[in-house]
C-alpha cells in the first residue's frame, strides 16, 4: 500500500476550526499500527507555474504567489499567507503523485488534499487551489478517458463540479448536506441530504449512486474524496453518521472500485470533529479499508 504525505502540509494557521495537525497525526497513527511503512510513503513535488495554470487563471495565480489580498483571494476563510498557499500548491502535486502511484499499484492514499471548493479564478472556503481538479487534469493529459470523482465530503465539491461541467471524460458526483455552504454548482450527479440523515439512509443512497456511476460511466480511474465531516459530532455539519457508518461508506466505494479493477486514490477533505481524535480515526479507517482490500 502506497501513501503520499509531506510534513509541509501542517501549516500554522493560528486558532482555526481546520486542524492541519491531523495530517501528521494520521501518519503517526498508521505507522504505529503497522498499516503504513515509511519506505512506501512518497513525498510530493511542487507543481511549477506552467502546470498550475492548467487549473487557475494567470491573474489569480499571480495573486496567490505574491500573497495579495484581492477579490480573488479574499473569499477564502484562510489567511493569505505563504505557508498555507504553499501547502495547498504542494497538495496539488500530492494528488497527482498519488494518481501516478495508483496507476501502477491499484490504489494510493494521499494524507492530504481534498480542497474541492477552489475555482479557477478565486478561492472559496478553506481552499485556494483544487488538488482534486489538478490530479484529474494531469491524468487526462496522460491518456485516461473516464475519471470519476466520488466526493463524500459534508459539503458539495462546487469548485470541482464547475471546472468539469463541460468535460465528458470526467464524471463528478457529490453526496452532501444540502442546506449548508456552499452555493451549489451542478455535478453530473448530486445527492443533497436533509439535516439529520444518518448511516442507513446515507449508505443506501450512496450504494445506488455507485451502481449508476460504475454501470453507466464505467470509470477507468477514481478520485475518492473521503471527508470526515459527515460525522455526527462534526462542528460544521448536521449529518449524523457514526464512525462505523463512515467506515462502511469507505468500504462501499473501495470495494466497487476493486471489483471493476479501477485504480483509486483517496484524498482527505474536511473533518472538524469536536475531538480531533475522532477526525484522525475516521481518516485512518479509510487507509485501513484500502489496505484490507489490497491484501485480499
């Protein structure tokens, strides 16, 4: 089982609901359990500006690199500071590296990424650059023809949906809390859930959506955004999934990809539990499910 991670993902953002220390803690916990072996952890390369311009406008990239507070960077709910922006640039390289590794080995877990609210011309949410989009665009250039983005974060992947709205080679799917940030874009398939939805309804609807995606679109590559924030004790949402329910969610996605021999990468997305240990456990479960499948 291969992993992608960089210590630089942990950016000091001060007092904030987004716990960037989760990345290091996930790696440490998986290492202690023997799930992760350091020799199978790959460090991402920072994309160059020419590569980044495949997913963002020149004006917006110039704002980011020069740390300008403008109409393009202001919508972010993160400070406009170098360590944060560089961490998200590096995450783009991380999702691309994970995709390359997955093509060779069948699966890869990116201990980072999932910044799915970023648009080509502006930031949104906690997202400056959309690593999900970057990974998909780079893999399309390598000849992949049917990429499915399966976004199971609490929030709709609006930036991803907008970027690929006219791209037939990419199928965008999002299952999310409907009455919540952000302003919705149109994915190829959206399931907007009412407040209070728990394990049973969530898993039933996800299973039906996966059947449609795999049977009708027949993807040759999967980018799975395994957000920890549908959790019942998440501070930003009102879905009511348990830790075990979220693990079953992971199993549904991973088993379906494995059954159809579709390479898969998992990226983390959000997670804002009242207890950070719960967020770390949910993310670690995704890695455990991937490893269990790899050993079968």
